[in-house]
């Protein structure tokens, strides 16, 4: 046991971390051992190869994964990421986090996640389309509106979802928008879906700030990652009066204690491919940015960026995890001890899958909501999930992550008992 834990910390393997978090919450709730036994492995994992004829005429094969963690509370649900460092263990961890996220918010889903090992920035549009379609052909029997419903994740977007929905529909022989969410509006996407992850995150920041007595109009924020979640979070926080003092992406970082204009920064990134070199700020080191002074830190990129190596030096009062898995368990302990409020990923970024759920419901009803309706429902569900988590953390004197797992697992365990699994 001791050796096992040591290895986990050294390797920072996301799946080991996810299991560790799961086990801690099962123990804290004193759940029957069957709950952990069932959830410690995904129910199904697919590993596929996807041959793509490249623009050069040469054929290249890409590796794709899909993990379906559990369908105890409904069909599995979760995004697909295209990234050169995707691994099977990472996808398994992300699928487990999706189970926890969906159940924390009370969605009728279990967790799933997919990934393809590729750097999509190096593909042409035609190659990207062929890869997206090839991935769906490879997993077509495993997905479906009542089986497993993918969505966007790191480096995938609405266009990729549109191609995937089309490929599935062609193979199914009928138009099937409910198989995937995060689609373009023209093929059954939902208003508000693009902004949903960031909007949900900002609702949780607002709630946390109110509990801490932090006046947002006087507060500062640093955003790590300027993709779909980070760039919109910067804009929405700014609308609440928060000064965005630092932003980073995979290429570099900019800092300005007087504030960065999120709109101008987005334009600069669209034009140059990065936030670095932005005239409204000074270029700084990306890793160092996390440790610079701010009230709110929003990691909005990849896993394992807040670790035992930097957690002591984080200056923020609130860490809002727009990304999945940005904080290691050791860092979690350090931040908790130092009184930093961490709004855990399964809560802070649950807005994305929540509006995905709304999209799926609209697809099934063939009846579409206004953006206002979507945003109001999102706000209600995010505030409720925040309050349940906050109350649990107070009642049991545990950090917000463990509390969120406990709220979620309570629902999962009830479903398992009702189905006779435990
Ligand atoms: N990829 C997002 C997440 O990690 C959204 C998943 C979804 O909408 O199904 O939560």
C-alpha cells in the first residue's frame, strides 16, 4: 500500500489520482465496498486505430480511445480530446471524473471520455475532417443517443462535432443529432453551449466569493489557458468587475497588474496564434504566472499544473478549476492547509456538460430554447451543486473536492442499490 501511494505521487498518473480521490470519498461516506470495486475501472474501454489518407497521398494511422466509465445513472457522457499526449490512463481518469461531475449536478448520465493521439494544429481541415469521421466509424457500435454521447473537449470544437454527427447519422441511416453535443447551431446545437463551461465556472466563483466576503469588483484574476473555457471565463469575470491581470496559453503568458482587455487579447490570439506579444501587457514565464499575486486563479488547460512543487507559492484565495484534473492530491492538501478555497473541476467546469444535457434534451424534444432559458437553467443547477458541495464541506469539515465527491457518490450508491448492483 505504501509503495503504491509513493509510485502514484511520483508518476502523477491521472488515473491513479482519480482512483485515490474515489477511494477517499467512498471511505469518508462509509459506503459498501462494492461501490469502489465497481467504479475503480471503467465498464468498457475501446482502443481503435484510425487510418487517414493525408493530403500528401500517404496513409497515416492515429490511435483513438473511448472509455465508458459507468452507465449506472444513464448513458455515458463526455468529450473527445485531440492532443499529442493523450494516453489510455488519462482518458480512463477523465471518464471517471465525468461520472462524478454528472452525478454531482444530478444529470441522468454516467461518465465517458474519448481521445485521439494527434496534434490537430498540424492537420489541414480536410485531414481533420477525415480523422473525425474515421474516429466515429471506429466506435460507431459503442455510441448512440441512449448509449454514449460524446462532446467537445481539448482541441475539438463545434465543427468537429458537426462532422461526427454527420458520420454517425449516415451510418445509422437517419439524422441523429442526439448522438453528440456541442454541435453547430444549424444541426441541433444549443444556444449558450460554447460559453457554458466558462459561464458555469464563473457562477461558482461568484458563489465562493460571496461566502468568503470577496468583493469581485475589487478582485484580480489569472487565467492559465486561453482556449474555449479560459478566454470566455476572462470575458465573463471581467463583466463582473474582476481585473484580469495575467493570462497564459501553451506558447507563453502576459501580465499587466492594471488589467488586460480580454476582447483585445482574444483578437491578438486569433491573429498571432498566442497571447504572448500582446501590446497591452508584458510577456512573462507561463509556469511562473500561476504564482503571481491575484485573488482568483483559473487553471483552464490540462492536468497536473498545481503540484507539490508550486502549491506553497500560489497566492490566490480561490482556485476555480475550469480544466479537468489541474491539481494533484498533494497540492490539494497544501492548498487546504493554507486556507485556499479550491472549487474542484467536477463542480467548476460542470457547466459544459450541463448545457450538453440541455442540448440533448432539446434534440429529443425537437424543441429549442432561448439563450436566456438555457443560461437561467444553467445558473440554477450550478448554484444548487455549489451549495450542496459547500454545505457538505462545512458539515464534514473536508475540502470542497472531497465534499463534491461525497455528494456525487451518495447519488451513485443509491442508484447502484436500486439496481441491485450492491
Ligand atoms: N469536455 C467537457 C467536460 O469535460 C464537456 C463534456 C460534455 O459536454 O459531455 O466536462
